């Protein structure tokens, strides 16, 4: 009993191997048994026409499974390849959809880039226009500042004069008549004042006499000079300012204990003064040459 029971577990395995061999060998045996029957048919039977022409035109299947192995048939191949083709078609559709999506995204990106570039260009143009306006405003402000500065200079220079030239007109003692040399000096001075503006003539008359007589005499000397310039050269009276000092010094700077130099001759000192505005406008009068050592502030 123990010997027989030891082989029982292997019996189902052997039975399965035998069944598999029978399944594989039976089709081959059936095909081989069919071929002799086909070869044993007389040739005359092949020449006789079949009652059914349609059935005779189709070749009869040979063997148990036919001439072709079932795994190589078109239907089986198609059945096996259909899922692959379907998968490939699905992949093509996915690829086409992805291509369309990529194209759409690219188109939207290009449109966005163009809009951003257009916005940047407009912003750049706006910034450029703003910069130009700022420059124009700066130029206008600078022009206004320069104009204000010019006005300030004009206001400050209204009462500012500088000495251009001066001359001394000498008289004989006790006389108020101009000599030929004095007239020549006044003629030269007046010749440079024709058509000029922005000037005044500062006239200071002195005489040796003391007190009121000396002042009256020096006043007559100043009047003689002014009269000649008005009558002979049409110098406006408002452009001449005179003072009669008698025997007093114009700028007596002598301190305590210092003697002041006395006036010993009759003379009239004429200074040509130019306004600073006239100097800026380039209309400086051409006066007589400055006397040596006579220029004063």
C-alpha cells in the first residue's frame, strides 16, 4: 500500500501531459488521414462538371483546419492588430490635438507678445513725449529765470554810472569867456555824444575867491560851459548836472592838522558818466580822452 500511494501524486500531472499531446497530435493525424482520400479520387471525377458551378469554382478546404494554420489567418491577424490600430489612431488623435493645442498656445503667446510690445512702444512714446515736455518746460523756466535776472540787472543798473572820460576847462582870472582851446575840448566831447543815450555830464566849477563871491564866480563858469554845449551842440540840459564850489575842494580829505590845498585858478572839471544799462546795450558814448590822473570813481 505504501508503494502504490507514493505514485498517486504524480498521476494528475501525467494525465495532463497525455491530454496535451493528444490535442496537438489529433489535428495532424486528421490532416494526414484526409490527404490519401483526396489523392485516391479518380482523375475523371475532376473533369466532370459540378452541378453547382458556384460551389465548384470555390476550392474545398483541405485538412481538418485547412491548408493555413489558424493563427496566420487574416481575421485572426486583424483581430489581433485592431486594438493596436485603434491605439495608434487614438495616439494620432492625441498627437494632432496636442499639435493644435501647441499651435493655439503659440498663437496666443505671439499675440500676447505683440500686445506687450505695442504697450511698451506706446509707453516709450509717452515717456519720450513727457521728456520733451519736461525739456521744454525747463527751457521755459530757464528763459523766465534769465528774464527775471535781466530785469533785476536793469533795475539795479538804473542809477549806476561809471566814469568814461573827463577834462578840465581853464579860465583866465576874473573872466567867464571860453578860450579857443576850451571850445575845442568841448567840441571833441560833444562830437562823441551825438545819438548816444544813457550818459550825464558831471560839471564841477571852482574859483580862487573865498566866500559868496567865489561861489558866484564859479557858478558863472559852470553856466558858461553848459550854455556852450546847449547852444552849439544841442546837449539836453537834463543830461548836465553842475555845482559851484567857489574855492572849496570837491573831495577834501585832509584830516585834523593837515592843510587843505587852496584853489589858485578858475576852472571847470567836466566828467562824462555812462549808465551801466547803456554799457550792456553797447551804446557807450565816445567821449574825450581821459585827462592824466583825473579819473575818479
